[in-house]
C-alpha cells in the first residue's frame, strides 16, 4: 500500500505534466494565430510586417506571447522532486553535526519537535530555492516585447528612442527637493 510520499510524488509529477501540456497547447494555438495575424496584416499592407518574413514574424509573435511561466513552474516542480532526497540527507547530516558538536541531550534527537522544526523549514527552504532558481531563469531569459522585437526585425534603431514619461507629482517634488528648489 503506497504511503503519502508516493501520493505527493504522483501529484507533483501530474501537476508538472499538466503545466507542460498547457504550455504546448497554448503554443500550438499561438502558432496558428501568428500565421493568421501575419496574413491579415500583409493583406491590408500594414507597415508592421514590412520587410519581415512570415517565419520570423511567427517566431517573434509566439516568443512574445507564449505562457513561459508554465514551463518554468514545471521545471521548479521537477527540480524540487530531484532536490528533495539530497536535501533531506544533507539536513540530517547537518542536524547530527550540530547536535554532537553542542553535546545536546536526547530531546534534540531525530523525531522530537526541534528536529521536526529544523527538517520542515529546511525542506521548505530547499523547495523555495528551487522556485527562486526557476524564477531567476524565467526573468533572465525573458523575450523582448512584441512591438520592440518587430521594430528591431525591421532594422529600426529602437535603442536610440527615448520614451518620455510623465512623472508622478511626488517624484517631481522629490526631484525639486534634491536639487534644492523647494
């Protein structure tokens, strides 16, 4: 009869598979939409597709709109599965070393509340590290915004364009105070 760890493993694998399927289905729909979007823009002579091949437009469109979060969430879940056993072993080793180095009594032996507290938060910390790592990679590999990528594909120098933003009132006051213009 399977125990709760097998159920947790199965649920986590099922959730990761569901996220990958969600990403694949959304990507399939986006590829179809990208072809339709290019055809419509090309039929009306839109400037936005001028000088861009259909394959390049579809790549940019899908890259900018695909639900990448689903892939990275699945990656975080699978990484957490892989990290769980080594993390448990490392936490047990660290706990034993701390206990023997401090000469703690049997109240701190494995199975008692201090040990449970340490193991729980240590394991949750290991899983949080997996989520942090996936989020870090997710943001580091973020694709360029759609309209900027289209302009870049057309060869327009978008790096030289400065977007003038209206500053909020508090920011203008802070700027004036910093310059000494109360």
